[in-house]
C-alpha cells in the first residue's frame, strides 16, 4: 500500500475515528460506520494505516507514560470535538505525543505540498523539467506561480537537478537562507544547526537569512548555512547522494553514526550499545531494507542484533 500523503481533512477524520474507537471500543453502530468510512476511499485506508504506525510507536513506551497517555484520550476526544479545523487536530495529537516522549513532525510537514513518510524516497519532475528527489521524512512547498520558481524545504533532505524549460530564476529556501543554483545538481539538508548545501555539479550561490552577502559554492564543495552566516567550506562526502538511488554509502564512519542514519528509514527505536558505538564501518547498505542492512554488519563486526520487539532493536557487542 502507498505511503503517499493524505489530505488534512482525511487525516482529521482518521484521528477522530481512532480516538472514538480506542476510548471505549465503540458501539456496533460506530464500528459499522467506521468500516463504511474505511472502505469508501483508498486515502481513508492509507490515513488509518499511517495512524496505526504512530500507535505502535506509542505502544513501546514505558508503562506509566503509556497509562497516562491512554487516560488522556477521553479529554482529548472532547477537546477534538470542539475544534473546527484539521490543523488544530494535528497540533493537538502531535502535542500529546511529544509530551509523552514520542518523536513527532512539525505542522509544516503535514501542510506541505509534497512530503515523504519514514523510509520513503520519491522523485518528481517539475513543470520546468527540474528533477526533485525527496529523502525520508522530507517536506517541501513548490511555488512556480510568481516571477521566480521557488522550492521551500521545511524538513528533511532534497536532491535538485535543475531544469531549463523556464527562464525565471530557481531558488531553494529554508529558514536559514536562500540558495540560487547556477545550472547545477546539488543537495540541501535541514540539520539541527542549520542547512547543509552540497554541490555535486556546477555551482550554487548561498545567501544566509540575516546577511547581505552571497557566496558561491563550487562543484565538490559543501557548507553549513545558519541564518547568520556560512560555516567553513569543505569537500562533499563520498556517496552523499546515494540515498536518491536507495543506498547508503559510508567510508570509515562510526557505527553509532551509521545506525543513527539507518534509524531515519525505519519506524521505532534503533540503538547501539556504547561498547561498539566507536567501531568503524565502510560499505554500501540498502535503505529499502534496513533489517538486511543491519544483518550485513554481523559477519564483518563483533556485533549482534538484539530485537526486543519489531519496534525496539539494538546493535550490541557479540
């Protein structure tokens, strides 16, 4: 089944059904009405499945937190009934999950023109011929209606190969600033400390949000841009764009860093024991099957894969 995004209206309906049925198991009439809603449209079924993934993540939490969250459902349902819009519903559910210690996504993710789910990667050809690839958990807005072609990256990472079927300037914008490609292929990634730009072909002009200066990055260069300026320019990492082909390529990285990256492509918790965290790893790993990627570590390293549940996996010393 597709992991494509669902509309805010359908997501709101799915949340309302989940709260209704989880609170008191629902009456027979409610169950019948839910089954009719679920079967009426493929998007309904997709929204319900995506909410199920969230619920499974909640289910692995510690007992007291889980109990408190479940006790809050009745009050949450009453508050949800008094809200008029889908955004308010998403904010309310997201806030409760965040309070309970479950990672959630910002409202800008749910409202974006295009977004990808956990482990999903997608490539779009825009109307000007630009190829835009979205990495896991990525959200973008696309606006080609004005005097410029604008891509706004809210979250995640994109690969851009610029098209030439439109004379208007193409810009990529984040909260940290603006990037202006000069006929090129490049990567843009939102990180905690700012926006990382990696130029794979030609060049890109980078302008931080609070700076009037624009600096041109050349092929093979990368930089971290904050709202106040640009960091030190360095070389592009080996295999940095391999994710667009479904692979993770690393060269002499810490096992902890590899595991953290693989964790971005799967639901639940993926951890690594301190005893093996600093082991060094090189190789190529499939992002579409992170279980296979983890299994490939065992013959090469003194590690084992401990599966406490399908949603809680740890790489530990063998």
